[in-house]
C-alpha cells in the first residue's frame, strides 16, 4: 500500500501513535523534532483529506436538494 492508498483512519492512527510516543518511555529529545515534523505533516494531510470528503458530501447534498426540488 502506498501513501495515497492510506485511509483517513489509518492516518489518524499513525498520528495517535506519534502523539503517544511523546508520552512514552521511548521518548528521546534528539528525535522529538523529527517526530513533531512528521506529526505536523500527517495532520495537514488528514485535514486535506477531510476537506475533500466534506466537499464531496456537500456536492452530494446539493445534488439531492436539486433532485427533490424538481
């Protein structure tokens, strides 16, 4: 599976794992910056995916609204 096949839920799970790392026993200050950048990139990707889904839902709603108005 490549990155474009990753679902929103899988990305959220990855982000949760990254956040948990900061509270975990494996935390190392030297790796924190890299992990934080990775988490920020993942969060941005999730936000973009959710915006896409939101736009698709809005489009379907408009389609149903125009069908019922006829």
